[in-house]
């Protein structure tokens, strides 16, 4: 090789200018956090979540000057009294009189002042429903609902046990979820750092060496959160979910990258290299592997830009920011710190663990496994591959949906209120919004068609009263809210939506010329989002796999290595998908993992898990393959390079995998089910990749292929190389090389 590669040059520069590298990083992180805290973030609007026809309906509402309000419901129930009793009627009036004067309440609908109660008294008379809207931007409603919730709670306390008076709606749900998420997120932050530090102490046996990756990764996360707040002012995002993902991914990859680098530097020192040469060797080898791994993750995350949805755009930006910060920190700040500390990085050695780690050789356990895999590679590949294929089969039955009331933690009182509301008033909390645009919705043909629509809808017995119609000031747009059967996202709701879209609307509104319509709402939003994801997934797969192939081609100078790497990583992703379906679409794990199954996977998870899992899986693959290529380029046969490369990296990869699984497992403790699914899905994939893929399938495949692993057609020789530098012969071999 003509000279040091990019990571090698970065390591050399950082070693010479350690003050600039370290204090420059600290300054960058502090400024990023300060700016992010000062300007805050911009949360994406609820309408930005929509896709397909649901998004079209929301645009029609917006152009007509109608904004879907944040509608709240006050449910009044009594086992003893009915709405015909004076006591019940008086309480309805008292509740309306208490809620109506609240400064942010508008459009209150009192069932006692509606013809036939407006469908707001249940058939058995034991439940009544008062609805109202919260003034202003519906996206800000959660910040205005607390005083109303307190007023309703006071009424409830005053009238129990004869009556219950409870509030439920999008604003109150978002308010409760926000409080729950904040508590969970703080707990996750508190648990993540001690867990990773504990694992790193086991890996290095010294406080200083264990602390460096944690501090570096956490500073990258904090800087990324600050930068992401700034980015949301240019492109709004789901800050709540993305900030959790930034912490999740940032701590995992940040610590892993530092671990790969630091362990290689320690290995070179234990083998007899002087401090600076050991550092520069680590920079040119493990540093380059970190760079390639990081770029692979960035490519995978960039695939989310093709989703056509702002949820994924925001997550792509957030995760790419934190991965980029982790790469920069690992390639510049880490070598600067190591150059300054030298062997003092081993200070604070834990008496028992530190001595054992200092004297550790190649992994005995993985050496035992590897010997048997290389002895019977075909049998090993068939057995391990067959088990992963079997684990992946449940993915054929995957059902996805967007999060809703039914996905909220059961510990929240509002969940029971929602269930009681559905029992008394089917479909009322999650109506379908039929948006109508015409020159005048008051014209006779349009008005007659709307009346027919309401009649046909109720006649299906899949749609119910109360049906509410809101008309824009200019009379060109109408929003007709029709309650659907089911809970908003189950089979009954989807069947009702299909009847509305395919039968009821074409036979009523569809007969009026110069009229356009579209359907939105929770059920329509979930259905259309799922359809959009199905259409975009092939493009995301093609983008991520295509660019990953090109990157690995340039790194390993082979067409076989990228193809096998991609195939093995897809196998691990598929197995993780299957296990996720097995766990969360069934009920057997509810008690074990503290959740209530909604028989589905969150709609955005499959695409997000693919890009994240593919990127993270490539981390280990690139790290191990880089070491194998180093050894092969230095003169070893393929089988010897595979055996020695995997043994030497076994300890590092095992520690890195334990850290990732620990970080992801923390998120499995969160109450919000989509975060729990995310944490468990990522943890399972990393565990599979670091054991079955890395310990069995990779060596078995490479043993079977032999020298064909390195096949590169002559017509591709022009492709630039990104390979790490070959391993140099060492002056002294030591049995004290860390594994």
C-alpha cells in the first residue's frame, strides 16, 4: 500500500494534535447541546404521518380552511341511573357547565340538547358522551389539556361511587403518553451507562479503558440530540421517537467503534509494539474497519429517505447524525486520548478481572466452536442456516398497524376509559373522516348525496351514529365524521373502511359531478400507511443492498465476500423479524416481558428494523472480515486466516454484542409497546449475528468457498480500494494478547 489510509492519517494527525482533537470535540459537543436546548425542536404535525388517500384528505381539509380539531370526550357512566333519571341529567348539565368555560374548550356538544341525544346516549341509557374540541393548533392540544383533565377528575371524585366521569381523546392520550415516555426515557438513560460500563469493565478490566468508550459515545449522543433539534427547524420530525432511537443507536455504535479501536491498540501493545506504532496500526486497521462499518450504517439509514414518509425521514436524519458523530469521535478523539494516556489507559485495574484480562489469549469457547465448524462446514451451515430459516417463518404472518389507544400501556387509566367508551359507543373515538370538496356543499345535489351517505353508512351496521358534519366557511369543503365498527385498527374497522370506500361512497357521493372526496382518520391512516410501506420496501431494499455491495466490493476487493455478507445479514434480519412476530403477535410472552399483545407489529418498525439491523449486523461482519483479510494479505491461507481472525476478534465482538444487547434490552423495559418491540427486535438480531452468523455460518461459508472468497473479475480492478492495511510481521509474539 502506498501510504496510510484515511483512518490511519486521521489517527496520526490526532496523535500529533491531541489538544486540538480533544478540546475541539468538547467544544463542539457543548455548543451543539447549548444551541439545541436554546432553540428547542419542531414536532411534526399529526397530518405529516399520513400516506396515500388519507394524506389527500388532509390536504383537502387544509386547502378548504378546515383543520381537524383535537376532539376530546367526557364519558359519564352509572350502573344505577340512566340518562332519563333526574340525577343523571343533572350531572350531564353540571359536567357541561364545568367544562364549557375552560379557556381552551370550544364546540362542546351536550347530548341533552341534541335531537334524539345526537347518538350521545348509549342504547341502555347508562352512558352519556359529551364531546368538545380544544382551541388552536391540534398539534399543541396536549399542552392545553391538563387543566381540563383536572376539572373532570375533580367532578369524578365528587360523584363516585354512583357515577364515573372520565375524559379521553387524542390530546389527553398524548399528554399521558408524554409523561409516561419521559419517565421511561430517563430510566433508560440512567440504566444504559452503568450497564455498558459494567460490561466494558469485564472487557478491559480497567476503569480508564472502560470509561473512555462510554464518555465518548454519550458525548456523541448529546451532541447529536442538540444538532437534531436544529435540523427539525428545517424538516420537522417525530422528536419523541427519534430521540429515543438516537440514544439507542448512538450508545450502541459509539461504544462498539471505540471498543474495536481500543482493543486493537491494546493487542498491539501486548504483542510488543511501542505506544505510537501500536496506535497507528490500530488506526490503519481497526480504524479503517470502523470507518467502513460506519459508512455502511449511514448507507442503510439513508435508505429511509426512499420511504416517502416524514417519520422515516426524521429517523434517518437523527440516526445518521449520531452515527456520523460516533465515527468522527472514534477516528479522531479516541486516538488523541490514547496518544496522551499511553499505557495509563490501563489504570484503575480491577484486581481479579484486570489480571485475567491482561493475561487473556484467544477465546477458548469460540476456539472450541470454530474447530468443529471448520471440521464439518457443510453440516454446520445446513444446521445453523436451517434454524434461522425456521425462526424467520413467522414473518409470513406479520400484521402491522400504526400505534393507537389500543397500544398504550395498560397501566394508564385512560386506556380503560377508552375501552369503556368503545363498549358504550362503538367507533365514536376513532371515526372515519370523509372529506368532500365541491363548488358548494350546500347545493341540492351535494346535500342530498351527503344525506344518502349517512343513511347508507348506518344501514351497513358497520358504521354508526353520531355522524357529525363540519362545513368550511366558504362552503366548498365538508368533513363528515362517521364512527366505524371495531377499535379503530382491527379487522372489523378495516372491513368497515373497505365498505365505506368501495361501496357506500361510490354509490352516493360518487354520483355527483364536480365533486371529489377522500377518506382519512385512524383506520384509513393505518391502512394507507401499510400500503405505502409495502410499495416502498423493495426500493429501500434495493438501495441499501446495492450501495452496501459496492462499498464491500471496494473494501475487500472481491465480489464473493459482499454477496455472502449480504446473504448472511439478510438471514439474521429475517430471523429477528420472525422472532419479533412470534413474541408480540402472540400472548405467551406477555407476562415475561410485561406487555399486552395487540396482535400486531408497529407499522414503521419493519422498514426501520431492516435498515438499522442491516447496518448494525454489518458492523461485526466488516470488523471480522477486515481482520481475516489482513491476515490473508499477510500470507496466510484462507482457512488459517479465518480461524485466526475469528479467534482474535472473538473477545472484542462478544463484548461489543453484549453492550448492544444490554442497551437494547433497556428499551425492552419501556412501557410504550413500539419502543419495547424496537429494543427486543434489535437485541435479538445482534445476538443472532454475534453468535450464529459470526461463530458458525461465516466461517463455514468461507471454509467451503476457500480461495473463491477473494474472486475479483479483472474488469473490476479499476474499483478504488478501501481495504485496511495488511498485518505487519511482529517482532515478538506474546501469549498475553487480549482476545
